[in-house]
C-alpha cells in the first residue's frame, strides 16, 4: 500500500493511505462470507443444539435428564429463594433423589451477602439439598453442586435447572455402577 504526501501547511506533512484497486472488494467478500456463515448457523441450529440420543446403560441420557428437569420445574413458575414456589421445587427435587435411591437431607441456614458498591446487605433463608452417593470406603470423593432456585422473573431452567438435572443423571449413573447401598 503506497502513500501520497499531502501538504497541510508549510511545516507539516501528512500521509494519506492509498487503497489498492481490489482492497475494498476483499473487505466486501469477507463481510459476505461472515454473513453466509451466520445464516448457515441459524439454518442448522436445530441440528447443532439437538441433544444426542444415547440410551446405553450407565451412560448420560439427555432425554432422561430433560424429563427430570420437567418434573422438578413443574408449572415452570419462578421460584426465587425462600418462597413457597421454591419449597415446591425442593420437594420435587427431593422426590427425584429418593427415586434414584438416595437419601437427601436439607441444610437450613441463613445467608447474607453485601451488595457491591453500597451499604446494603441482603439476607435469605437458604435450604440446601445434600445427597451422597455411597462409594467404596477410603475411595475418592467428588463434590458436585448446582442451585435449584430461580430469579424472581424466570423459571430457572437454564440457570440452573439444567445443572440440577445433569447432577441427578450423574448421581443415578454413579448409583447404578454398583455403589453399596
């Protein structure tokens, strides 16, 4: 790319970049390629996000996890922490844990958090659901967690209902792998 000097005043020289003849065409081709790739992504998004179908025993089963998610969320109302709706979701979560052969327990506590950049403190009654998949004595331990409450305005399916459903599927698979009762 060449530059041609231009005189602004007698004491300063400014260079103005020159464009080569095909340079603007390359930019347009790149923009067109990006647009085509985006449109192709949108056209095939159903295939790209479709959960895999796998039904092998002991493997993660997406359909089973999504079924659990549907049962836990129930009517899909928002269920923020320390609400009647959250109590209902917790009861359904406990039922799912019992159904896969675990003995869940609830830890009832108060959690307070300071609000950033203010003097406000928010406190909530928190009820954690804990379930342990039995393993071999002296074996390794693995902690997995997700939260089952939602924002005040949404059902919490993505945040973090999918995490809860995934953990239930993982726990069920670990339970089936012969952990002692």
